[in-house]
């Protein structure tokens, strides 16, 4: 299951992670976010041990959302060594997200 990333645990779980991190910025009321949600959950199982897969509810975590200038959701950020290395805005098929993550694992 994807980790719930919050303003409080962001630094510990994302910035200090020794693995690549995929963060899905979403909201309950967002239609396209509901399309991406199951893909993120699948990836969290498939990449268990290889990457950290998390979700940030933008309504409840304004600090993290503002820090990265999240204006459109879903936005998926890819982190490596605490830095944003890739970004995907909008709903896309799973293979697009998996390809971006694989590039960070390799």
C-alpha cells in the first residue's frame, strides 16, 4: 500500500530515503486522481523494497504542495537522493510512470 506522506513525515520518508521515491499529489474531489490512484497502489506492491511509493493529499498537506508548486493534480513527482528528478502532470497509463521510475532505479 502506498505510504501516506504528510507535511510532518515528508522530510523523513522522502528527502532522507535511500531509494527512489514516487509521490502522487492528489485530492478526494479530483476525478483524474481517482484514475491514477489504483496505478499508484499497484506500483507500491510491485516496487516494494526497490522504491518508496507515496501519496500526498493536497488539501491536508499544504506545505509540501506549496514547496513544489503543485497547481494541477494529479501531479506525480519522482525523487532521487532528496531531489526532484522527474515529473508527470495529469493521468497517464501505468507504463509511463513505471518507465520513469525504472530510470531512477537503474
